[in-house]
């Protein structure tokens, strides 16, 4: 998979992309990451990328001209397997489900917002999607871009030593528990300062361990992220004869 990042701070990415899983994935040729300096598509002496907002207000806004020129230069032709993502605080919330969908594509081009924002015509007429990494405001989209690249990369085949690691963790559990947190994890020593590992994990009974892990995951989700459980639609019982009239309803 190929990532393109459009930014006014290309040096920001020298560290985050050169460590751990991302570094190994790049070295193995599983991902390619190209960092593009937005100022390379400006034409004035000061390499200006921003201007004051129409209607007044605080801060500066990234201009549309260099962003359009950059994207159209990087991708002279667009295709369904190439998606332009604008990273901004106004976007829809990025999550694991969106990451899995993005991981099926061939190329992503990430536009890093800055200052007070980006000219809205970029979101309306250039970007395929507008994503936010949380309900807070960052100084720019560079941190968000690094986060998105990491999340998507680890879902690609061959990136993780054990691909099951990407499916048996928070927000990724298969089956009816999709979207809940991972279960609590323990390692040696079994007794640390009097705090003991749950006996079931030492029992060797894999069926009991699976049951315990699911229950513990649900309890942890209820304690720390009850909003995730609220999104889980309760399974409906099989329809009986009296329910036949309702079979056409949406789930």
C-alpha cells in the first residue's frame, strides 16, 4: 500500500515513521510512504499557503490553490482505489471499521490541515472523505496522519508477525462482540505484590478461558467505555409464526 502525506511540516515525519511496525513494514516493502511539502506548489516569493478568512475571524486558513495543484500533480488521474483524506477536527470520527475499509485500497493521500482550518472547497470538491481522530483540536493534521498510517498499516497482510493480533484486540473482536475493548491481559509473575492472576487463566481449560475473557472484556468495556456497549444492537430471537408480518422491517 502507498501513502502520500501533504503537509507544510515534512520534517515532522522523520521520527514517527521510522520506528517499530511502520519501520519494519517499510523495510519489507509492504508499504511506501511519500511526504510532500505543500509549499512546493506555491508560486510567490514567500511560498504562501494560507490567507485570512473571508468574513473575518481569528487565525489563518489554508488556501485551496496549492492543495488542488499538489493532489492533481501527485495523482493526474483518480481511481476508486485512490482516496484523498482531509484530516480536520470537523471530520467524521476515525475508527477501526474505517481503518479496515481504507486498508483494502491501493493508495491514500492525506491532507494535513493547519492554522484555523482548510478552505472548505477542498473538503467539498477534492477530498473523498474528511476524518477526525478525536473530539479535540490538534495544532495540525500531522499527528493525525501518523496515527492513521499506523492504524491502517498494521491491518495489512504480512505486517504483523501474527495476523490474528489485528483481530483479537480492542475494537476488532470477531463475531457479536465487534467494537468492544480487549480483555485484560496478564503475564508472569502469577503473584505480584499479592495481586494474583485470575485462576482460570492458569487452568489450561481453553473453553473456560475463552468464556472468562469474553466476560472480562464486556465488564471492562462497561466500566471504561459504556458508549461502545450502547452501540451494540441486541440480537433478535428467531421469528415465530406471529412475527412473520414483521420480517420486512430493518434490523
